[in-house]
C-alpha cells in the first residue's frame, strides 16, 4: 500500500497520466493501474517500481525507498529508516485506515499532542539537531493530526497513568496538553481510557507502546488493511504478518478491559490538569 501511495504521489507531482507513465516506464497502462490500486501485491516487482519512479523523476532517495519496500514485500515486517516525507509511512497508513488503536505507555500519542508538547518532546529527543530540523519534525507531527478531521476515522487510546505524571516541557505545557485530551475525549470518534497504576501488571507486559492501524472493507477485501507500528528512538518498525497483527489486537482488547471507563478516565485527566494548573 505504501508503494502504491508513493507511486501515485510521484505521478501526480510529475503531472503524468497513467498512459504517459506507462509509455515512459516501458510497461502497460494496466500494470500502472494494478500497482497504484495495490491489487495482486504478490506480483510487485522491484525493477518495475524502480522504472516507474525514475519515469516520474523521483529523487534518488525516493526511488531507493520504494525499491527497498518492493524487495521486502511479503516478509511480514519492515523498518522505516528515514524515508523521504513523500513516503512517510504513518501518513500513508493513517490516510488509508479508518481506525487506529494506540497503547501509550510513556508519552501522549502523536495524534493528540499539542504543538507545545510536541516541540518540547522533540527538543529533548533531538539534542544535536538544528532548530530548523526540530521544527520540521514538529510540523510533520501536526500534519498527521489531519486524520482526526475525517468523519470515517476513529481513534481509541489506552493511556498509561504514567503519561500524565511525566512532565514534558513544563507544568503549563502539561496543563494545556491535558486540557486538549479532555477536549478530544468529547469528540464522538475519539475514545481515551486511562490505565491506572492501581491496575498493576497488564497485558502489554513491560509496557512498550504500540499502534495498530486498519481498515475493514467486507465489500472489497482488497481495500482492507492492517499494520502494527512499533516506535523506537530513531525509527519505526512495521509489522503486517497476520499472526503479529492478531497478537497485538488481542493485547489491546485486554488493555481496554483493564483500563478504567471513559467517564472515570475523563475525571482523572481533569484532576491531573487541575493539579498542573494550580
């Protein structure tokens, strides 16, 4: 799917029709359509992807990122090693998915961060980066939040109580962030549950955060998708093996059952916000 989105974006930027791209890449229009529709993904060939990317005047970084993805199709996992913004994986998956489930063990999820919280977080993480680079990453984080403006996108978050006990930025930043979470909780497509310390040991074990993104389309199974995202310090790991996806879905279901309900969660967020604001 990420390959398809990348090829579509490159072709649009190059202002080419599918017929024109097929001619430039030396393939048939039907093949261009099949790659962009992400049908019969098992037949994706890296050489064809490379040819299409080059025909669209892709940069070397964009071309190589697409080729690398094509080469590992079917392995069940892959790693984001700083791919170009055009191919940002989370933006791609969130634009295609209709729901996202997040277990946040230490930080507010990116989709719900305020700009001030995101700024403080990136400044702390990117200790040797320039201000321009930090600002660029914050802008990408804000861009991701556009998914929440869609009527067909739902977000469900299980938030470890530790998330709002750790001060990011300062107390004013935290008060603003918690108020933002309270406001988000009022939106019909967003559910936030808090996993309190009193819950003790839980289904996520050591507590590593994770995200599952998906779309269920019974009428058109080819349009369905599921992926698990695991974030490390400087890259993301993506799992699309059915067994891995099933495991993380089960973990999230258990976490939801161990967390307090929506109303109690809202009360806990409000109490924490008032504490930071005092």
